[in-house]
C-alpha cells in the first residue's frame, strides 16, 4: 500500500520512494491553478530526478466502482530528466478527501513508446464517526 503525507501525496509506493512527496494534491482546488511538482525518486537503489507541470483543468463528474463523484480534474506533463522519459498524470479529486478518486499515470521512453501505464480507481468508500469520548 502507498504511504502518503497528510495531503495525500505519495512518499512511498512499493519499491518506489520519494525524497519529498510528489505534489499531486494542492492545498486549494480551483480550476486554472498551475504549479510544478519536482521530485527525486529512488527505485531499487537507483535515483532519478523528475518533474510535472500540473494544472487543474476542469470540474468533471466521473463514475468509478465506488459511485459517481463531482471532481476536480488535474493534468500533469513532465519529464524524468535522468532517464529522458516523458511522464503524464491525470488525477480526479474530491474536496475534503486526501486521496484520488481516479489516477492515471503514463511513462513513455525517448521514442514515445509506452514504458508503463497505471490506472487506479476508488472501489469503495466508507466514512464513520470517530467518538471523541
């Protein structure tokens, strides 16, 4: 399971570790907001540097196995500058939840061929009241 910071940004995901969390989830959700998420990652002892230019592109209602959600769609494009790989991210967020409802990540090599593609969707969501007594 991924390990995340309090905002929901990954610190570790399996064999992949980040020296600072990848800032996929911003503090404020507003269509048009832009930022750059630069990070250093380590996988199986190999370090690399990468960045995404991120933007909240629109509001979008999506359906996943857990149901339908009114989300903010975030898109990012960038490079792993160490390996010369093109990286893309699409993330759908709901305000107040610190995890993605859907996340798609794509990595292409220098020639544009797919190296890796991932798609994660929320399967179930259960909220409960925490008794403070």
